[in-house]
C-alpha cells in the first residue's frame, strides 16, 4: 500500500510539474501578429472646464494656458468639449496569470487642474478677456461681411454662401455678447466661483466579429505621463489580447514592430475607426524610435521582431516595461 501511495504521489507530482512548466512556457510565448493587433486599442479622451457660480454650472471652456488664458468660453457644454485620441494597451497585472481586469495603459495629455485653486476674480477676468477677444475677432469678420453685402446682390455668384456665413457670424456675435453680459452679472455681486475639470474616456476597438465597439472607461490614475484606465465592469472585452510585462528591459539599438492606428494622433486627421497596423521601426540608443507620429500616436505598443512586448511610444522615446509596471501598481 505504501509503495502504491508513493507511486501515486510521484505520478501526481510529475503531472503537476509538467503542467506548471507547460503553463509557464505557454504564458511566456511571444505574441503572434494577431495578438499584437488585438492588444492595441484606440482611446478617446474628452475633457472640458466647468465654471460653477454658487454651486450651479454656468460657463464652460475647452482649453487654458495654465492660469494666463482660457479659450472658447460658452454656456453650451457641447461647444466646449476638447477631444483627443491616443493608443492604449490592454495589460495584465501578473506575468503568468490572465489578470487584465479591463485595464489599459495609455499616454494621455489631459488638461491640468491648475485653475482649481484660482481666486474668483482671476477666473472671471480670464473668462471676460476670452469673450472680449472673441467679440473683437468676430467684429472684424462682421465688418468684412457687411462690406460684401453692401456692394453685392443676390444675383452675384457665391452670394448665398456668403449670406449664410453672415448669418452664422451674427449669431456667434450675439451669443458672445450674451456670455459677456452673463459674466458681468457675476461681477455685480458676491458669488462663489469654482472651476472643475472633467474627463471622459472611451475605449474603441473591434469585436471578434469585426464590429466597432465603444466602451466607457474610468480613470484609475496617472504617473509619469502615463494613464491607467479600466472598463466600468472591470472585465476585459472579448477578443482583447492583454500583454504581460517581463521583469527586465530590452536592449537598445534593435529592430522592432509597432502596432499603430495611422492618423489618430494628428489634429484634423483623427479617425477612430481605423484598424491597427503592424509597422516596422527601430529602437535606437536612449530608447529613441523611428516611428513617424502620423503612423503611431503616443501609447502605441512596440514589440521585438520575435513578438516580445518592449514598451509603448511616448513622444520620441519608448516607455519601458518597468515604467508601465509603476502605473499598474497605482492602486496597490
């Protein structure tokens, strides 16, 4: 009986050992071309500034230059939205276990909250200056259009298009005047003015059937210019292939393959419906890369020619696996 028991234990230990070796080997296999494409995802980042007065949202604007200027001040939130696109990478937390939990890492240049602590008078002054400058610019357009409308008539070629433009410009001028009057009314009394920055993120990818899917994301945190996002239900989308991070970094000066979404990082050429493309690149000394921004935006995953995940594009350099590991540990 004892011999039989020992033999069974030996067999079980061998089976377990072989299973562990097989599992480890399988988990450490390089990514295939299909897996490389399925690890990449388009990340849409939408942000806007909200000015509340006495606790009620009143004004919105899209951008700011630190605490020196704001732009596109309006009472319509939809007109103040600032959108940008980057590439993200579905990423596992553990090396040998599927542990993505719907998390991805990207490079996001989100607006700062530098105006959050500004004095009420500073916020109002910046908004007034922005609207005043807009009125001045629109007034120049009005003068030019008024001259055209005086010297031309409806029978002239292109008159209808210019007349339509004149209507839009007059409407924009009236709206800017209304916003300025609203700002002046805030100045008349003692009001609590507060600025809040809003961010919304969406993962855009294709399902196993090839259909375009948009999934809302929540912000987990940001470290060293990298942003960690997660799906609302903490589940990795079906068909996504998360990368695992080896504990060491790759050598410089080697050929590599990037998985990019062409044009999504170029203002005016963004298209979030493009498919991922595997592109050749070169990792040079100092973690520099040769990938044109037109072909690979920030966040683009980079692999070795054998399919090992190296890191992700961050400006003109590549963020290493160790750097990505730091953002993955944000919550833990």
